[in-house]
């Protein structure tokens, strides 16, 4: 009876042993270096110069890094890849449930998660050259859309507006002129969002081209 109780404990103790070092550690360092290089190009040199959003700079780096580590760790376990990708999609949605995120920021988030997943889950049959082609294609396509094909970057901001007497279609031009006078920006267009008649205020989304503003550096840094 005593042996029946001790033997399972001995077997469990053997299963709890850890390896101090393995060949996968070298693979991890190489893949991590590749992933961080392309994340830096995408986040720091393509996204940040256009938006000046330091909060997303912080978020993108951490999401990309933790996605890479989770994928690399899950690859060694018996977990379906689709389930892992579903988990990362949920992680990305949870962060932005209470905060409105623009479609461009969501696109960059998807690119960062996608690159991190590819760099961590690529099998041994995929060479470093093929990984580089995948990453460079994303980088060059993003650069082309940001700087070559879409020359003007349209920025959107939300402001609280109290003159709800102007929130009618026939006073569109008058309201636009008033918004331009108050913000000091040359607006491309604007949209009326939520209206609160109890406090006589409304949320207005204003759109403008950052490159056309006299104080573009100041306006691009505002949230």
C-alpha cells in the first residue's frame, strides 16, 4: 500500500525536471531579433512619424512582443494554431472595448499581431529568407500607402461643441467656419456625433490634413 502511494510521487518528480538550456533558445533569440527589427521599422519609422501617438507606440511594442512570446511558447504545446490566433484576437479586442480606436490604428494593430505570429510560428521548412520576404512585403506596402500613394494624411479628432444651434444641414458652412476659428485648423470636413440636449453640447469629429496646417507639428501631437 505504501509503495502504491510513493511510486506516483517519484514519477511526478521526474516529470517536473527542467532543462537549463536547449537549441530552441538560440532559435528564440534569432526569431526575436528579426521580429523586433521589423516591428521597430513598422511602429517607430512608419506609424509614429505620421501620428505622433506615443500611447499607441507603447501599446504596439508590448502587444507585438507578448504575442511573439505566447506564439513561440504555444508552438511547443499541443494547441491548435487557430485557437491561438483566436486568443490573440480576443486580447486585441479587450484592450479597446472602452476606448474608440480608429480604423488605421486597428489596421496597424493587426499588422503587428500578424508579423509577430508569422515570425514566431514559422516552421523549420521556412527559411530566414522567406521570413524576410514576408516581413519586407508588409513594410514596403505600408510605406507605399503612407508616403507614396496616400500623400496626404487625414487626421481625425473629436471635440465637444456647445453651439448646437448650428448643428443643422443649412448652417454647415457657418459651423465649419466657427470650428476653424476655434481650433486654428483648416478643416477638410466634419461629422456630428452624439448630441446631448440636456447640456447643449455635441461631439464633433473634425477631419483635416496635417501637412496643410501651418502648425502641423503642434496639431499632429494633439489627441
